[in-house]
C-alpha cells in the first residue's frame, strides 16, 4: 500500500492479491524455544535445595518461577515449583498449587530456565 510517491509515474499493480485477515493470522513464527530436560532442571533445583535459600522472596519472582516450571516442564514442573518455593517463609502449599495451576492454564511463555538461573546467580547459588 502506498500513500505518497515522489515518482511522477508510479506503478500501480491493479491485479495485486489482497491478503485477508484470516491468511495473516495463519502465518506463524518459527519457534526458537529450547526445551530443557527434567535432568537439567533437576540439577538446578537440587542446588537450590542444598543452599536452603529462597530464590523468590517477592510475588513477582514467585510468579515468574511458576511460569518457568510450567513453560519448561508442563505438569511435571509442579513438584519442582513446590520444592523451590518451600524455602520461603510465606510458602503455603495450597496457594502454591493453585498458582501453578493458574499459570499452567494460561500458557505463559515469557520465562525460561534462564530466569531460574538468573535468580540462582542473584543469590550466589551458582
């Protein structure tokens, strides 16, 4: 689509195919997400457990951890989420479980294992 042209004789393609909104929605970006195995995450969680340090003391970090485990492992991440959160003094099993279910159902994808590693580095665990 052209709004303005400095060309005195612009070319107008009268036979151009107009894309429909449906066609635009069908275009998908290729996925660049790297899947991590349970083994990789298990090793990281064991380091957190050995340190005994809470890596998610505030609610924002707590939610991001839920997203990490749900995004990387799906339902298999629930136990890891509980294990990591249990070191915080505000840990509540029922709330933690409900939070994970909510995050899992919303299918967030903006946090990855890199978020977990970053929080561990902040607390000098790795």
